[in-house]
C-alpha cells in the first residue's frame, strides 16, 4: 500500500510498505543559492522534521534538486565527492548529521558535465 504526503510545495514523501521493512522516499526542491538564509534554514528545518518523523529502521532515500554544489574538501571526504557553495555546505551538514551519503558525488564526471 502506498501513501503520498505533501508537506509543502518544496517537499513531499512517500512510504512504501513492505513485508519485512518500509521504504521512506523524500522528494525535495531546495531554495536556490540566491534565496535568503531564512528560506534555506526553513527548508532544512522542515526536511529534518519530516526525516526524523519516521523510525530509524526505515530505509530512507532523499531525492530531488538540492540546488547544491558539493566539493571535495578534506573535512567532508567521507560524505561527498569538490567545489562547494553555500547550499552544498548545508546539504553536507544535513547528510553528516543524519549519517547519510551524497551518492551523486561518488562517481567521477568529465569536466564537460560539471
């Protein structure tokens, strides 16, 4: 059985109930780099509330457009793949606080695609 919840115009989620465990999928559209810090903080607070609402044993996946550029700074190496912007730092901080990995940065890309 599937149930889709719309939290706001920038965040929605679905819980896929399985026989042995549930899968929690969140789709996001984060504020762009030029938006205010208050807007960005509000988005990440909302995301954290939704993320923490579900038990730890759920399989959790975050998808969508975080409007972030994450880089290869040494302090973030366990979490990300180089050249971060403000949104990238916010995303990395969220990911590390929730013990997540930003997978789209794990695979090398050609310079033409960066």
